[in-house]
């Protein structure tokens, strides 16, 4: 019985730490190079594409990396499609028959565009990663759920709006988001710019959970302190650069906080690389003015960063955290006397 307990405990620990650092011994340059060498490939023969991407790679991690890297560098995020789908899904959200009909019709059009023009939305990214991975005999799933970015209206987030992937490597599940890793759609121009973000590849599950909420609980990939949907909606905004810089985000756990003059506010992070205290700044906006400042106190021990700050004037503030020139996270504070 005791042996079973320790095995169970070990499996939970392993499950909760499934992330890229498990493969720190692997140099992914070969996989990345192979992916880039096939940038002109189309999607008309997926079995052949999967073979080309993976046949000269020995490990499951490298094989999946080549597939993921290829998708992120060759498929554009179509913001017009996203907006159209969002509008229609909201229109039919109270009519399950019309919603189902729209979903089925839209998927057909979506995959035609993916096949012909290599452009899609999150559903297409997740589908293509899964198909190529399974053709390479890797166990991969599409995860459906909710995603939050800085432009998400949480008051209207009542339907699942995002898809990503779970991949099984060496008998262990990992999370990745090929849509957000591929680049940045511009809402003003509806254009797309490839800008690969490696932080979404085999991401740390607890960091991933801040702006990804899976419908199925098994895809949290950790057992303790699973956030409620309310927790998810109230969480801070974290940006793509957070995934490149952070291992964990501990505090604040909510985006908004009511505070008092001179009350101490703590920000707590664990970083992937060491930082200097001068690397950390705030951009504070009070609605009429914004300025970069240094926090009142920064303590760094190895990779653990603890920041403390107090507001000296009452008001409502947006506070943005920067590591060097990278925007990491945003919070709002209402400061009273």
C-alpha cells in the first residue's frame, strides 16, 4: 500500500511539472532546421509532410518539435475568419441548433482555406498539429477551452473561444499553443506578422493556466489548486513575453485590487533566466498620464523575483510590469485613502 502511495505521489509531481525543461538535454536546432527547410511544402499530402519533418529525428520530443515549429512558421492566423466566427457564434449562442449548423459549416470552409491558402484560426492550428503528430505516430490531442488576451472582454466570455494542443512525449503529457506561438494578428489592419514565441512550446502548466481554461479538467496537467472559472476571469493579464521570461507567476493572483495609500503590494515571479534589479520597471497609467518608474523594492534570489510597491496618491491605475523591454503582465489598482 505504501509503495502504491509513493508511485501515485510521484506521478502527480511529474504531471505537475511537465514542461520544456524536461528536455534541457536536447538541442532542438536540428529539428528547427528541418522544419525551416520545408517551408515551401503545401498541405495536400500530410503523410508525406509528416515523414519529411520527422524521419531523420530520433526522439519523440524532436519529432514533435519539427512538426510544431513548421506549423508555427508556415500557417498564418486569419483575423477576419476569427472575427466572423466570433460574431456568428455569439449570434447563435442561445440557439443550439443554429449554433451547431454554423459550427459544422464554418469548419468545412475553415479547412478549405487552411488547405489552399495555409491560413486559419486556432481550431485549424490545433487540428493540423494533431494530424501531423498522429501521422508521425505521436499521441496528440486538441484541447478546447477559453483563452484570455489583453483585448478579451471577460464580461462576454460565455462560449469556448480557443483551441490548443496536448502532446504525449515519453509517456508524459505536455501543453502547447501553436496559434499564439506563431505570431501577432493586427486587429486594426487585420494583417498578420510571423513572430515565433518559443515560450508556448511545452509550457509550464501553472503559467499556461493563467490565460488558458480547458473544458476538460484532465488538461490542466496539475492536481492541486485548480482555478475556478471565476479565478480565470479575474486573473492578471499576462503577455506572450511572459512565456519567454517566466517559469511561474505567483502574485498578484487577481488583475484588479482595491488598496490604500502606502499599503504594500507584492509581485512574485520565478524567471527562466537571472535578472538584475535594474531590469525591472513599471509603466503606470492613471488615465491622463503614464510614466516608467522603478518599483520601491526589488529582491532577487537566484530566479525568484519579489517586487514591492506602494502608491503615494489616490486614484485608479493601470500597472504594467516590464522585464528589460518585454511587457510581462498588467494589473489595475484602485487606491483609496
